[in-house]
């Protein structure tokens, strides 16, 4: 197993010591713009407390820890939202998801990013990057009725990626087949693939009827077609030869990423690598099963770390580490039970998936969006720990600044240039920031306001064991004294509450 690759390459590490790297200086002029390769590792549902670099002891993540030890580790970095689709939407467009009603999508939903609009990968293409996405997509595909047997588009290639290799939606949604560029991989034309989220068209057994066939029991929503011993959301027929085996994801995805790196190492490349891990169903490769005492959720963290190490090792071997900006983070906070009985709750022990924060995935409290984030670049001025307030929505404007691309006024309107904080652990980040769950939170420094929410919520959310923070009363917290958001100060500070509510409205109307 290659879990110690980075450690051995980089020697012993001293995480808390700030060091100065003797490399490229940042510049303000386009002529001197930096165009390193860029890799964005985007874990799924990984919480603030889930890495050993962030204090976990029940699981060890040596490869990510090594990045942290040599780069910058952020303590106040946020996914734009507390679920996957809106976070990815915001990362790639630089715009809040509520502006486009982007919410968790079914597996047959149309593409929610308009191919006409500017995107982060398109921006990088314009300054000479070759771009790829390898991993979980979950941003929709096609324009409505998708025929999975034809060219499936528009998709990533139409919004700025030169290459794509995808889990089309999520691991728990059909179709359970890879999509490479426009086509399902390994599809037999005589066995066409069909998917429905409305009617049971399944030619496979169903989770509801055949629980004895399951590797993990599942709730009702996840009890559609059974593929590889896992029942999914939705129904699928045909496409037998194209079925994936969940246990193979780590190998398949890292192989594809490394091939892309191999083919594009002579010019700048950008690789967006959204992991399937540690989203449900958690079905790690055999070699990681039992790697922790926490069951599949812990083992999936080890697998994800191994995948990160495998790609970084490939960079090392090709001499690309000195010229690659690596960003590692997660699309939302942690969840234990997300539909499959995989022992995540029973075996959690003392592990704190959201670290010191309250809530998790689906929550507007800090645990929903405050996630681990690490950057590594040989040109970083000062490494170590950074408390800069950052949202992944800021990658767009920050990377535009780095590569010397002037943003149009209408482009990435919610994205702020926090490039200094990507390059220097002592630099400031944002002064204020939105956190989207179903409700919206506004941070101003360490004050946090959560707006009342009156819209529709999915029924299943009520059954989740998560403190969502979604309700009909305004909430105000002072994180300086109350990291867990237990004491609502809205009545005690009516003026601040009014001012923050008004500011939130103004941002919404922007
Ligand atoms: C929910 C699913 C959950 C997960 C989530 C998306 C149910 C009851 N729950 O609808 O299992 O798939 O969507 O997760 O269906 S995310 O990380 O991709 O946003
Ligand atoms: Ca997620």
C-alpha cells in the first residue's frame, strides 16, 4: 500500500513552523502572471475533524497531512454550501447557488450551468490551460430527457473542460456507469441503458424487495435498483456491461487523473478532482476495508488519502511539484447516516467529524460548510496555519488574479480575490461571507447571522440527526465566545441583527 508515499518523499515534517519558500513572488501585472498547474482535490462530505491534520486520531491521513505540513492549513475555510450541487455550482461559476436555484439534483437532471456563461475552467482555457474534471459530477447533464446511449451533452466539455471522466451524478444515484467525455464507457449497443427517477423500469432486483442481496441495508429513497450489491436512488435497466464496481473507484479515478497529467504536462493544466469519497454508499476497495475501527466511513477516508497520495506521487515522479498549485478541500460538512446502514453512527467512538463545530452536512451552522482546506505551492510566501475567512466561491477570482485574467463586471460576481491568503498564511481573507444551506447564514468577522427560512424542505431532512439551524426565527451568534452556536443573541443585539439581515438582502439583490 502506498499510504506513506509523500512522507518518504518529503522527509519529516513540522506542521506548526512557518517557513519561507525561496520561490516565485506574486506579481500584480498580467505580464508577470503565474501559470502553475492547478489541482483541486474536492472531497465529498468530509468534515473539519475528519483528517489527522485537523486533529483526528481514529484515522490517519499521512498524504494530506504532508501537504498540510508543507503548505497552508486553513481554520476558517468554507464550502459555499452545505450540500454538493450548490457548492460545486458556486466553485465553478463564482456565483451563489441561490441565484440559480441550484439544489441537490436527481441523477437525470439537466445541466444546471448554462454553457453560455463564464466559468472557472473556461477562464483558465482562455489563458492557455488544458482543463479536466475526473470524479463525481452531480451538476446535471444534457437538456432534459437524457439518452444515455447517445452523446450526452451539454456537460463538462461545454462549460470549459477539455476532458471529463465522471460518475455522472453520485455513487448513490443511477446510472451507475462512467461517462467519459460524451459517452458511457463500455456500453453494449445491444443492451441500451435507461434511467428513471419516476417509474420503476428496473430490470434488476430492488432494495425494497431483496434486502438479502445487499452489502448494506438502505432507507426507502436508496432502495431502487440494486447494482453491485448496493441499492440506489432511482431505477435503471440495461447497460449491464457498463456497470461500475464501487470498490474500483480509487484505482479507476486516479488512473484517469494520472493519464491526463501525463498527456498534458508540457503546458499548464487544471485538474478538478471531485472524489466520490466519503459520500455514501461507502464501499471502499478491499485493500482499505478494515483500515480503521470506524467501519466504511473511516476506511473511505483512508482510501481518499491514498488517492491523493497516488496523484501527488505522480506529480513528484514527473518533476511537477514545483510548478503545481494544489488545493485540497471538501464540498460540505460531515454526515454519518446518509441512507445506508454502514455502521458510521455505531462505530464513531470519540471521533468528532465536524471538529469543534455544530451541525454538519445540510446545516447552516458552521459544521455544514467549515471544512478542511489545505493549499500547497512551492511559491507560497509563508506556510503554516491560516485563519483567513475563505469560501471556495473565491477560487474563481483568486485564480483569475493569479493567471492575469481580468474579470468582466458580470463575471463571477460573488467571488472575491483571496489570492494573498492562498500564498501567505498570514494574509487576510474575506471580511464577510455567505453560507448556504436551505437557509442562508452571513458571517461578518466572527459574528454570524442566520436568516429565518420559510421555503419548502425535503421530507427526509426532518429525519436526519443533524442540527440544521433552519427555522423561522432570526439567529445571531458570536463565534468568538460560542463556536458551537448555542446562544442566540438576536434579541440581545437587535441593531446588529437588523443590520446583518439588511446586508444579506442587499447581497441577494446584487
Ligand atoms: C439526498 C440523499 C443523500 C445524498 C444527498 C446528496 C435521500 C434521503 N438522501 O437527497 O443520501 O445523496 O441527497 O448528497 O435521498 S450531496 O453530498 O451530493 O449533496
Ligand atoms: Ca457532498
